[in-house]
C-alpha cells in the first residue's frame, strides 16, 4: 500500500478507547453477523446483517448483506423503525449505499 493511501485510511478510521472503530466520524461496531454504523444519539443509524459469506483468498468475506436504515426512536414499534432496506452484494456496496442513505436522512 502506498504511503499516501495509508494516510487516507488512518484519516477515515480511528480507535475510541479500544472499544470501537470510528469511520467518517461515526461508530462502526460489529457483533457476530450484525454491523451497526452511526450513533444512537442521532435520529437514524445503519444496520447491516451479513446473510451469507463466500471464500476469498482463504478468508470468509461478506457476500449478501441486508441493509437497513433504522430510526432510533424506541417508542415506535420495531417494524415502523425500519425506514429503508435493501439487499446488497458485498460489504463495499452495502456501506457505500448505506452511507448515502444515512447522510441524506440525517440532513433532513
């Protein structure tokens, strides 16, 4: 990896007291097959559920991901908290689309 590219990666990710990763200013947390991106202090967060994996270079990587934009208002019933959802292929595609959704909904 080139030195310039490494610097860019370090700008996007940072460690918070060793507990979770920060990506573009928001927490990125994984537990099992569920990845959450965003803060519960904001109106929405992104949830990515890894439905299937596939082998790549000797490792298992996410394949099909259920992407959900979720309202943080806990007074709403669970089915009403899901604002938007879609199935994506691969983590990069899911994260790209999910980040766009999150930014758009938080800006309103």
